[in-house]
C-alpha cells in the first residue's frame, strides 16, 4: 500500500521498517544506559574510572554543547574552553561564598553564568559569520584566561592562582570514590543528553537548523535570527559551563586557568568534527575517540617499536598523536563531514539489509 509523505510516495512496509528501527535504537540506548549504571561500576577498576570513563563523560557533555552550536546552528566557536572555565570558577565561587549552597545547585548556577557569558560573546554572531565569528569567540578565550589569572577574587585570593574543592556530597551521599564520581557524572550526562535530544527535535532546534542551512531564507519564513543564534549560544554555553564545573570539581579537584586553555577549545571542536556535526551520537563518539586514542598510542607505538627494534620516545608518540588528529580532521571534512556517527549509521544500515541489499 502506498502513502504520501513530504511529497514522496512510500510503502507501508518501509514505514513499518522505519518504526521498527527507531524502536530498536531506543531499546539499544536503554540497554547501554542500564549497562553503564549497573555493570560498569562492578567491572571497571580505579585506573579505568580516572583515566578514561570520567574524562569521557565530562568531555562528552562539553562536546554536546559545542555540537548544539556548531553542528545544529552553524555558528563557529573557538572559545569553548573559556566557557568551561567560567562554569568552573563560577560554581566554585557560588559554593564557597553562599552558605548551604548544594553541590548540584552550584554546578547549575555555574552553567547559567556561562550561558550569560555565551550570550554576551554571541552578540557578534548577529553581524559577522565564519572566520570573523571564530575570532570573536577566540577573544572570549583570551579574556577569560587573563581574568582568571589576574583577578584574585575569582580564586578567593589564592596566592598560587589555583583553587581546590573537596568533600563533595549530594543529599548526604558523599561523592568520594572513583566509582561514585563516575555515577555522579553519568547522571548528569544522561539528563543533559535527553534535554539536547528533545531540544533538537523541538521548534527551537528546527530554527537552529534553518539558520545553519540558510539564515536569509530562515528570516524570510519568519524565524528571528537574533533569538535563534543567541539561544544557541546560551544553551551551548550552559552545557559547556556545567561540563567545566564537573571537570574542575569531579575530575581535577584542584585546577588553575591553564586547565581550560585554548587547547581545550580546539580539542572540543576536534571531537565534534571527528564524531559528527549535527549528531548527538557524534558528540559521544568523538569524545571517546579523543580520550582513548592517546592512551592507545602510548601503549601501541612503543610496543610496535620494540618489535621492530626501534626506540619510540614519548615526544614521538605526542607528535604522532597530533599528526593523526590533523589527518583525521582533514579526512572527515573532505570525505565524510558527518563524521564517525554517519559511518556508524551507514554500517548499521548495511548490516540490517545484509545479505540481501536489494
């Protein structure tokens, strides 16, 4: 039986297959979340939590925020590290200066502060785009680096310029062990991923994508570019600010402005490009790739050099990491702009149809 959808004729069989695929994806996601909550804390060791899982979760949240801005709204940013710093330092000041401030409240207020800063530095997006907008957001990075290094109030007059937090607790639950920190971060990433998924499906998400595809045409059909662009900057900065607060509070415990340098901004942008622009899954895939690749190279390259009778130094491994990152970015920008998430979708579709692709 044929039916008409978006100007095209489709069969009810194709519709049933699409519904079945969506249902399968939902069950797969639920299974992954259940495994992450129930099985991973029992299977992973302390090194796995500290070196891989906790950084992966926090950077996934930050990459998710960057993807909402770059992938869905098409606004280039090179200041994500600055917004992470704003979230971390704002959450720290809310926690120490307000008596009885709960931990989650401080983290969310840090994200809101970062959202306000994102709106401020997103105002140039109303007049400039492309490289000029990237430079404008890069200015936020240099300004925040200077402010947190020179203005002692942000660090509570610390002589060393670094700040630290300890004794994290939520409603009597002391977040102390690596497994507890992992579960705490996992709770945040699950909630924020659901929010991001629903935002991209809602009216505001469709407005972002219309601005990304052709802002002049979007304005003609009634979309307000100022509202769409500034809302994208606000939501993105909120996500990134909360990720920065988690990075400082949970992962580092003690940090200084160098922890959120311009290198962090480029790292987050690389995650989005490699993982997949305009894809929720791509944010997670890109973060996993960026976190795991250096660890893999540190283990694999020296072992390979030993088999070949060569000595591979730590500096050589670091250079190989940069070469691979650069090559992959060029590859995905030219061959597959939608990144690893798109390659996964293509492979999944081929496996679903195999061995009868017709």
